[in-house]
């Protein structure tokens, strides 16, 4: 037998043997949920970055199991995803604010906790973002806009660290202060927390919109302000898309869009309810795509 043929047979044998061991190991891993649990909607490539890790306490770490829990019903997108210990976001590097922010809330996570003090939290740049694309506190200074939380600090009260991580500027977007961020938007955030009294689990996705409007020439334009030396975009609107999971496992969805402007205090929240697909078309994202909409028990309080 020629040397060339022997080498060919040896290479083929090595390939077959490697494939056998790889297949055997993969099968064992799939059979053992303790070693490699099946995680719904969790990417297995490097788009998800653990933006903050604490090795001494697993409960304060952005673990795959927690990410999977938050993103149970799917990712709206996979662009520059960052996972903090209690929420997940996709960062818009061009506009220096999030594309979307995802949270999983329970009655326990939003309950009053005397060991968590919001006043000890400081707004800070997100060091996991490249310096070219980071927003800074100076961008907001004297801009006339608040640093508006997408993942609300009041939603994360299990531990001080959870609350502190909501103060990364990557979780912020410029919002009108009096009359919006501190009023109407705050009312919507309180409504979301109140839903934990009705549902075992509440999943909420929050983000910005840049909606067109007609100008004097009759044409439609998308126009928005930018602030600071890093040209942080000021969204025209903000959305929240919410899914509540009841004790009987039935799912209920709500969707809201609010203009980023002063809103009268006597305006009821249901005025801002919209069909979920309206938000999806405007944002260019699909929310909760692991859920069949026809299987939802209700959308905006109406039976499906």
C-alpha cells in the first residue's frame, strides 16, 4: 500500500473518530440540563456581552440563566446587545441611546426594599461601550432634557447593584422632564409595576421611536434634535410593549406609544395604547416573536 494511500486512510479515520466523539459529547450535553440547559431565545454567539460581572455573588451576575429568563419570548434584535445583572439592552451606537431595553418583573423585584437606596446611585457612562459611541453626562448638562431611564430604577429593587446598573447612560435617552419623564412617563412605569399584582411574571420592552410628521410643504419628514458634543439623539416618541403571564399561564399584551413632550396630567394612559404591530413597524423590530399572537388571551385589554 502506497504511503499516500496510508496517509489518506489515517486522515479519514481521524476525522471519523473526531466526529464520533464530538457527536457523543454533544448528545451527553443535550441530555444534561445541568451542564448545558436549553435556553429559549438566547444567542450562542458573541453578540451578548456581560457588561457587569461580580464573581463573588452569582445572583448579581449577568448569568445565561437570568438572560434566558428575561428574554424568554425572544430577542427583538441582536445589534450590540449588553446584559446587565437584571436587564438586557441593545445599544444604538449611532444615536448613543438604546434600541430597546428588556426587563422581567415580579412582585418581589418591584417591592419596597429598605436596603436599596436610589439616592446613592450615580449616572455614569457605560464603559462596555466603545468611547466613540458613548454618551456622557456632559451631553445632557444644560440641554433641557432629563436622562430618562428605559429600564426604570423602581423596577429593580432586589439589590442595590440592580438599581445602580439602571443608571448607566447606555440605559438613558433624552426626555422632556416636567410634564413627561417626571409625570406621564412615570405614570406608565408605575402602571407596569402595578401589573405584577395581577400577573406572576411581567415582561416589558422599552425604547425610542423617531416618527415622521408633515411639514408646511406637505411632505413627511423624520426630524429630531441631538444634544451634546456626542450628538445624543432626542427621540420624538417612546414605546413600551408588555406581556403579563398569569398564574394560569395565559398571556396578556399591552402596547403604548407616548410623544416626548409635555402631556396633561389628566390624560388617561389608555389614550396611548396602540396595536403592537404599529410599534413594530415604526421601530423595525419584532417583539415577543416566540409568542403566537393568536394564542394571546388579550391585547390592550381586549380579548383576542
